[in-house]
């Protein structure tokens, strides 16, 4: 099982050198203040900054106890 995609698109939100400033801007230790859409060749993936996708909601159904009996 591969945990990280090696061909991941660079994004400053989960780069080692970037930190969020809020309002869609980032501060980069390599390039200074940059917008959300920018990415550079200094991108280094930092897995602890990545936010996982939310878990899907379980649809509630009207189950009865008979549905779970053998």
C-alpha cells in the first residue's frame, strides 16, 4: 500500500517551508509572502501539514432488529 503519492502536485499549504498567514496567503522561508495558487521548485512535502479528507457520512436507515438476526 502506497501512503504518499510521489507525483503529488506541489502546494504551499503542505510544504515544509510554507506557513499560513490566513486569507489564502502563505509565508515561505525560500520566497517570502506568496499566494495560495503558487508553488515552486523548492517544494518539500511535509505530511504533518496535510489535512485528511473528511470521513463519509453514514446514511441512516430504518433498520429493525430482524434485519440483524439469523
